[in-house]
């Protein structure tokens, strides 16, 4: 479930060890050209990489949230940070902002696996000025799935002709806290946090101050065809890029998988999620088995869907979204305002841990049908650079989606080896180097 409020608007809606990209022994065999990949090797790679967890960004800087604004550390736009959220109380971080750019802050909270969580609990993020006035607030709850998983909330300091509050240059603060730490079954443990900030400059020339009044809100037929295998990533930083098509994965109870879809200005994104039949004789029903959330390029929540599961195949589509447009930010509805820029939109799928109680702890088939409609358009004319510079672009769209089943590290290796016919000796060095990098990432988590 979601909740968002701010001084100028108020909306509300519904809403480890993990699947790191496969490399390990299988990747080394392929990299070194030691022979074909055998079925036993494929099974080994899968077995080594099935425990649920969140993969934090490899370059995330560790910072400590302060109990007081007086001691808050600065978050710089374009960087990713890792921190800790206590079981009770609020932690603060600092922003130093000018009077021209809009700044977005997100916090992904990761509760320990295997612990209970409350449907009302989650993470709350607020951006406030130096006088303690709230610029924007967002809350992300665990909701009906009642299963521990990463949850992400976002808040902004927005420069807009419709808003005068929080428009001055100066010091601002990002506060992060639990949504309902005292709720029944709430986790008593501290949670890990991943924090990001993005800066969006003003426009060179003032544009429309109202959202498009009409857009095609019909739900198109899902994409048909043979599904292609894609392994979901274990975090935003490892999200598997998907283009238009039918994509197949397996998801285990308690697991969260991340995918990204590059969506250009003027394009509409449509997505359908399907759970395949379990192949077991066990009867039962899980009311909120699959939760699929859609996040925008700054990790802001756009929409979500939930699927109940009785062991048979089930499917559901996200509610229609408007074409990506800068002017969408002037709309009154949260779902429309969130589709305000081009870039990587994230599909985050979570299978409730309760599924294991009814159908066993084996993986459940997951199919994502992704379609885009509408013609790509030029983006707005920004007066400066976004930070990071590529956040609202779709350059190289599709990414790993064009390369087969391997994860990010395996894909990088294949690209290196393909670029110019690297010999066996060089391949050995590259393969061992990448294997070391992956091992260090896993150890860091």
C-alpha cells in the first residue's frame, strides 16, 4: 500500500542472500572457453543463486543517519548511499539545494529475511526545509502480501510555478522512519537502507502548466509469442533490462526480482504479470501471492498489482499509464504525476513467503508481457544537466535483454570477449578478474 502527502498535494493509494547475477563456476567455464555448458552446470549455477536477498549498489557509500538534523550528513545528487534504519525513531540526512533544480530522494528499506512484518509497517520518507516545514512525504507499506521484502518510498523538493513552499536555496533534510514500528507483528530489528538522490534542472523555456487532458487509457492485448528466459536482478542496481516482448523467469516464495524497461518520451508502457501453474497436487489459496510494483527512473512509485494464487495459472495487467511527458507532473493523480520523465522504469516482483506453506518452497513460473505504444518524442529543453547525467535517457535501451539468459556480469564478459576476438590467455585474466569482482560484491552484502 502507498501513501503520499505534501503541503501542496495529498494522495493515497493501494498498494539476505539473493539472486545475484549468475556467474560463478558457470560463467568461468564459458569465459575460458573450456567447453559447452552442460545441464548439470546450469543446475549448479541455479542452485548456488536461489536464496532471497537484496543486492545493494556496489558503489554505495556507507553513511550513518543522524538522530538530529544538526548532525545530518550530506547526500550529494547522483550518488547512492547505504545506511541503517533503526527499529524506532527517525534518521536525518542533509541536502544543499539551489533555487532552480528539483531534487528527488528515495529510500529502499530492506528488513531481515525470515522475520515477520506488519501489513501496516514500511518506510516513510519526508523532505523538509530548515524551518521544519514538510515539502513532500511518501510512505510505502508492506500491505496485503504480509511478507518481508524491499520497500521504496520517495519524496521531492519541487521547483514549480504552482508552488511557493520550499523554493528557496538553502539546507533541506531527508528524514526516514518506519511507517508503523509499533504495529502488531512489526519487525523488531533494524533495517538496511539504500538511498539515492537525483537533481532535475529547470527548463530553458517555460512549458505548459497543466497535464495533458486526454490520452489513450485502453488496455491493449498482451504481447503474444514464445517467452524468452530472463533472470531478474536482486536490486535496483542489478535490474535486468527488458524490451518489448514476453519474458520468462522463476520466482521463489519470499523472493523479490527487479527488471527495468527503458521508456522514451511520448511512449506508453503496458505490462502484464502471470504466475504459471505450480505442478503440485496441493490445494490452497494465497490471496496476495504476487506483488508487482512499477517505479519510475528516480525509484518513485507509479503503480502496482496483486495476484491471488491457487496453484493454477493467473494473470493481471497494470492499470493503463499515460505517455511519458514532462507535463504529467501537473496532474492531480499520483499515478500520472509519477510518469514525468523518460528513462528506466522498474518492475519489481515479489512472491509472498506464504506461497511456500501452500505449494512448497520451489520456484513458481513468472511471465512478464511488456508492450510499448506511442511514438517517441523529443524531451524537454533543460537549462542545465541532470545529475546523474543519463538518468532521463534511454540510450542503449534493452541492455541485457538482447543477450540471452545471463546476468549483468556474465553479459559484460561476453561483450568483452566478443569485441575483437580475445585469446584464451586474455580471457583467463578477464574471467578471473570478473569472478573476483562478483565474489567481493557478494561478500559485501
